[in-house]
C-alpha cells in the first residue's frame, strides 16, 4: 500500500508543474505539441493502471494532465495552470 506524505505530494506536484511548464514553452514553438503530449499521458495512465495500479504514478500523470488542460474529473473544466 502507498503511504501518503506531504513531502511526496509536494514532489509529485513539482514534477507535474515542471512538465506543464515544459509543454507550455514547447507549444509556443511547436504548435500541436500539447495535444500529442496529452494523448501520450492518457496512454501512459491506461498502461500503468492496467499493469501495476501505481497510485503515485497515476496521480502525477493526472496532475500533469490537469495542469496542462485545466480539466479534472472533480472540478470539471477550469483554467490551465499557466493561463
């Protein structure tokens, strides 16, 4: 079972923010990159969920996707993190 800690949540959040920042920066020079990246996140989420159900990995992927798109299941559509 995965043990939740504030420190671990902070690392996952920082990781998600760094990837969202990278995608935002790259999207400025390579339009369409964001959609491909989000599609790859969706594929990765599905594979991890089917193979191992690693909650830390799933949560980090989900947070990254949410920061990029502004959408999550709980809140619905909001602004992306960098908008």
